[in-house]
């Protein structure tokens, strides 16, 4: 994949999510602990459709490398119980990241596709969630791994 293609991927993802962000009703800001650990932005919307979800994450336990990346998903929610605010959610996404060697001045860009599957419990302005995220890297090489975590979001 050429350098132009690497720059176009975030632009395409942003254009896909802009209409959803424009109609977002509430913005949730939170934190996820796991693999990876990071800051989370989640956008509820009044239409009940897809919810954009963005994770700004890092993983400093990847051997001799530090890994910093952005993971973006479009999530659909299904209520599991009429009496309790439990939801199952799922959706496709992608990620762009940078892996940097700890001992050398060497880094590479990682680009790939991911999915997100999880459960959440919604309080009025709080959201507790647990999720699993399978990822398929396509640049600089093809590789598969699974991440996930436990998190909490506060809605403004």
C-alpha cells in the first residue's frame, strides 16, 4: 500500500462517520482498561441507529515496542431485557496506529480492519461496558489478533 493510501484511510472513515456525529444527542467520554488501554468517545444519537465509537489507545506491553493507535467503530445496540438497560452491541470498524521500537529510532504504521462485540449497562449518565475486538492488520503485513477491555463512560 502506498503512502497516499495510508493517508486516505482516515479520511474515508471520517466521511463515513460525519453524518452520525452531526446527529449525535449525547457524547460519552470514558476510559477502557485492557488490551488495549485508552480513552473512549462514544456518541449516542436520537435516531437509534448506528453509534460512532472512537478509542484512542496505547499498548506498552508489546515486547520491545510501544503501540499507539486510533480504533473507530460503528456500533448497533440491541436491548437484552425490557426491564433492565442491558445491551448487546456489535459493529465494524478500522484502525490506524504507530508501533515504535523502545531501543531503536524505528517505527512503522499499522492499518487494518476490526470488529467490536460487547455488553453494556446504561445508567442515566454512566455506561459500564465490556467488549472484545478482533483485529486484522493489512499494513505493513497481514496479522490477526484479539483485544478487548472493560470500561466506563460518562455522558455529557
